[in-house]
């Protein structure tokens, strides 16, 4: 599947990413980080898929756009409203850091449960590990500070421990 980057119009039904491969590699290179050549597209798509599972503030610019952004009624970290056609820089940065993390940690999981110790297919027998480390801990983007700190201001209350304002 080829990358189709969302440009801010919300009208390209094939849009499946917020960043290009060049944006990924240039950003990482400037920080002395990298991903394996040839894996960039798959990592970007997977990172975008994970970020698309989040609940964001505001509303989509067009109801039938394939990605969550562009959105209206959202603001940056300084509470300055974004223009409706904006793909927030922080979302792009979060996508890059998440793609980098996904390569470094291929067992990233949004599921939790017991770790399988032994699995026999012919007799359909499964044995679960016991003791310390026998449970797979659910890892989410909230466990990744380089990702969550970029987008927490974009997340709807309740998805990131959002801000509470008392009058």
C-alpha cells in the first residue's frame, strides 16, 4: 500500500498518513536516530493506524474524510486555534516518534493477557506461563512520553488525563 499523505483538505479518500518518508527520515536523522531502510512506509502506516484509534477534540473538517485530521475547534498547546486545514505539527512529530518506537520495539501491543509458554497445534493444547513476567503488559501510546507529550492537548478529555478547569 502506497503512502498518501493528508494535505489538510480532508477530501482525498486514499489518505492514510500524516507524514512522508522524507519527513520521517529527516526528523530522525537530525536527532541521530534512524529506522531501517525499506521499513519506513510500513512503520508510518502502523503508527498512523495506532494514532487513529485515539479520541481527539474537535470535529473532522469533512464527515467522510478517512483520517481524524484535519479538524476544526482545536487549539495548540498555547490554546491558539488551528486553522481548519492544519495538520498539527505535534501530530506529525508523534507519528514520527511512534514509527521509530515501533521499529525498536516490534512487540508493541495494545492487548494484554497471559503469555503463552507452549502451544501444540495437532492436539490443540495451550499452556500459559506462570510466575513473574508471565503476563503481557498492555502498552499504549500513553506509555510513550515522546508520543503522548506531543498530542495530549489534542486528545479529548478522558483519553489522556486531560486538563480540568475549575472556575
